[in-house]
C-alpha cells in the first residue's frame, strides 16, 4: 500500500502515462480536440500564473507570443506539406526567437 508521500512522488508519472494513452483509448475527434485545447490553455495560463501570481505584474506578452506561434504553425500547415508536429515546433521556435530579440534591449 502506498502512503501519501509515495503517492505524491509517483502521481505525476501516473498522470503523464494516462495522458499519453488518452488518444489511444478515445476515438471521438471532438473529445480529442477539447483535450488538446485544454492542454494548450493550461500551458499558456501557467506562464501567466507565474508572472501575475508570484510577482503581481500584469503582462500581456504571453498572449502575443502565443499568437505568433499559433499563426506561424497555421500558415505553415496550410501552405506547405510539412507534418503538423513540425509546424508546431517551428511556430514555437519562431516565437521563442522573437522573444529573445525583444528581450535584448530590455536588459
């Protein structure tokens, strides 16, 4: 029997395993879409929670970089024959690069 400390230690691993097998178990595309959107919004709002929740600063930069990455991914997937995962990675890399460029003068 697992005590609470062991359960807290293994819970992230168990949840990650369940999330990996979720698309294999669910065959309804609508549920997969909703689960994907929930995952994306959790990632976006985690960054906002760190900035606003811990430091009290209001920032809208995350929304701008999220939009740059999403727009890049959408344009690449519509106008090229590249796989969707490559388009998503390219969108993330482009928004990260633009974030680094914008951060240079703000040091």
